[in-house]
C-alpha cells in the first residue's frame, strides 16, 4: 500500500480509469446502507506531459469539444465552452495539487489532455475516473508507482474538495475496477465482490438530467425530514435488496438479479428520484427482453441499466431504448481499474 | 344490531349500495396491515320483486347488456352473455340463499334486476355492492329491517362463499358508506374515519385488466415466498404510509395525501402489481395537475385514482387521462352506504 519511489521519472504518462455504475443501493448508501458498484468497460484517458512552465489542461474529445484551460502559477485563466467539461477540469487541477502535496514535489509545467469514450454527467462517475487517472498519471510522471489504494484515497479527497461532499465508492471503483460491495460503516468502506457473473450482459441508457445529484440528495433529505420512518423503511428495504443481490451475483443468478433491480428501481421511485421519462424507458427495456432494469446513480434523468439474459437480448433492448429516444452505451461490467497505459 | 321484524312485507323493494375504492393499503391489508377504503358516489341498484315461482335474475344495463339467468328450484339455467356479469349473478343467487338461511323464510318466486352506473371488474368492489344491495332489498321484502352491521356481515359471507376467500372491507364500505379505516386485527376489523376532507376531488380512471385479483394476490405471495424480508418491509412501509394518510385525512391536508398516494403507488410497483400502462397513466395524471395518483385495488390494470386540489384541476386531469386512453369515472368520495330506496 505504500508508494514506492520508482527509479525513473518520465516525460509523458498516459493513465486510464473506468467509469462506474451503481448496480444497487444508490441514495441508500448516503444513509449508511450497503451498495454495489461496478466498473464498466468505458474509460477516461488522461495524458500528462512535462512542459517548461504553466499548466494547460485540454479536453479534445469530451462530448463537448474545444475545451481548454490555461492555468498560470496559482491562477486560472479558463476558456471554457461547456459547464460539464469545466467541472471535469476542476477535478484535474485539484488532483494535480493533491499529488504535489502528497509527494512534496512537482513538475515545472504540465500539459494535461483528457479523452473519454463515455458521456460526462450521465451518472457514470466520470469525475472520479478523471481524478483517478490524473492522479495515477501524475504520480508515475513524478517517479512514484501509483498504488490503487492510495490513488483511490487521493481521488476521494479530490472529489470531496471539489464537491464539498462525496462518496468514496466512485473513486474506489475507478481505482480498483471489478465489482465492489460498499459498506459505509466498514474500514475500508468497500471490498471486492468476486462474482460468478463477470461480463454481465448489460445495456446502459441515458437521457438528459433535470436535476443535479446534490439537488436529488437534498430532495430525499427533505422527504425524510417530513416522513422519517417511511424513508428509513425504504432505505432498509433497499439495503435488504442489495444483500439479496450479493447472493444472486455470487451465484450468477441473473434472473433474480433482474427482479431485484426492478424492485430497487421502484423503491427509488418511492423516494421521488425517478422521472416519468426514466420510468418509461425502464419499462421499455423490461418489455423488450431485459431481465430487469433500473435507474443508476442519482436519478432525475441520467443513466439507467438493463440486465439481459444474453448478448443478443441486450442488442434487442439497445435497439428498443434507442428507438425510445435514449442514448445507449454498450459496455461490459467488472472492467479493470486504473492502469498506466504508457510511460516514456 | 338485531333484526327487527317489520310489520309489513313488500311486493317490490329497491336497494342501492355504493362502489368503493381503496385509498391506501391494498395488498398490505392481506398481510394484516391497515388500509383506508372509501365509498364512492357510483352505485349499484338491485330491485327484488315477488313472482309466483322460480327466480329470474336479470341485468339490463350492466356494461354488457342482455344478461339473464333463469333459475328453477335448485337448478340454474343460465343464458349468460358475459363472464363478468355472470360472476355478479352468482353473488346475487348466493346473497338470496344467505338471507333465506338467516331469516328462515323465503319468497315463493323472485325477479331480481340489477342496474349499475359503474363498470364491473374495474376494482370498484361491484361484487360487494351487488351482494349488499341484494341482501338489503331481500331482507326488506321479507319484512325485516336491514341493519348495516348485519348486511355487511352477510355480504362478507357471500363474498367468501363465491370467491373462496375475501376481505371484509368491500362489503363494509358498501354497507356503511363514508370512509373506513380497516384494521384486520381489530373486532370489528373496520371503523369509520371522520375526515376533514369529505367530497375530495378525485378522478377515477380505469383500463382493462390483464390479471385477476386472485392471480395478483398469488403473485405477491410467491414474491414473498422468495424474498420474505423484502416483501414484509414493503408491507410495513405501506402500513406506515396508511398511518400517515389517516393523519393527513383528519387534517384535510390534500398535498400530503397526494404525496403519500404517490409513494403507495411506487411500493405497489415494488410488489409487481402495477403495469407499464398503469404507470404511464398515473404519471399522466400527476403531470396534468393531480396532487398524487395511484392504482387502486389489486392492480394488473384496472382502476387508478388521482387526487386534485380543486374540481377544476380534476376536470383537467380527467381530460388528460381520457386523451391517454383510459375510461374516466367522476365520483365524489365518502358516499352514503346501503339504502332502501323504494319499498311497496
């Protein structure tokens, strides 16, 4: 777990980290309940390259193009064309600072380039992926071997710094990959789930969001202020579903998993975080052959997942969801965590 | 509570009983949880008239017309054109027999005519209304004053006999009218709710059903066999919602009532008794101005209710629901119970 000083320092390092989805337990995890998160095969790549001075962060192929931030020493001059991309860039700059504070050293100047094959702000944990990939790449550049535990911890600090509050699960998934059982009361608060179901056939759909994660979490909090016992019972029911889902995952019981996903979705609806459009698409996924479907992440639009019996079924569900107006990401579950892809 | 022998016997008696909807707690009540049912202003009328011999039961203006059953002594010759109406007729014949067994007397022959201004098999408790109205009319015809408690009890026995199993709440609502808090553990298992919200502006929509009440109850039972603790938690959460709804009803707090209805609907969805079509219409009601909406009754299609802030809002919701393909019943809540309308 300790960082080992590497022999070499590098001129340019590329690291990548996977996106993640929550299979079970979003929102409930805020109230101390277990959750299951999984890395997906879509990744964010961060290239960190030395330059003489100053820091340039660019993102050439995020969903919105042409974003570039030039930071002087201690000041930031931003030329930003999209709010979402801008948010990602603040994770990068914070990640760079965290690494420098941690290691007590820094590069004179940096060019950071971000590329992604998944959409930002769709609930796929892109901010955690960016943070984690940036940390790993920069540590490597500075001559330190990025250990996953340490990268996850620093990534969590980045998320907390940028957002004010954060869950450690996104950065844990981005660092460790695979599937994780999140147990907020434990230390560490997550552990790997060695499932009998690697490469689960899942389709991820997403639509525009009408509310931010912060707003949705606050809405649930207000509902609990009003109906504490009802909301607590819902959270505990979601926890029980997550516990059953762990059993189903270990057994590779896809049919049970689908049923549990359906139930989890409806309980999220009780909390008011689904939308009619999400319900419609989730129902569409179910009626076109999915074993189960649910929103994933905070809700209010955003991403949803559909579990299928086979890859063929998944393709059929993908077609239906596309026809229903959603964007579709094809990805397999349980992808590998943060990786240094290139160092020279 | 005792039947008083009346001085007169009659040639023809007409009695009517209201339909009912469940505001909160359907399905959970099967597991001993509280529920709230309310009579609605749509009624079934049963006319019972003496004839020389034999029993003729006819239903001129049920949804399906032209139903007539001619029963000889002990045998039944049925000319039935619709399964739903046929089911109603078996409630009538059983109700007649229960009254005769109870009172130890009978008419030589009878012509029973049923009319209804609500649809059958839409979850509005028409079988209970028919049973209760028949019992009241026939008791009166035979010279006994039908007391509501006794009529409810006999009606419950009719439902149990015809269906094999039954809840006492439908016949209680049809007999007593108003709103009832159903408490399965209490004796009697229901008590009147004196609400601050009489005449609540509610729109009742309904669509075709894809499953019977028995099938839906069995499905929930199977789900519980598989996931006992999850289903028990859902039932207890519904119970808590019902308890909060009693408070909201007593305070006339329509906005809270709407929110609680929404939550109750989503919990019924967890149990798998809603359908995509019902979800769509419930969402449509919500988005077109309802304070809350939920399925009512066993689900699998059937009826749903939308609570509105005003009669104008209710009309708007009714238009949306109609445009969305559902049939709409306009009715006020808390209608009067069984009434002898005519006796001569």
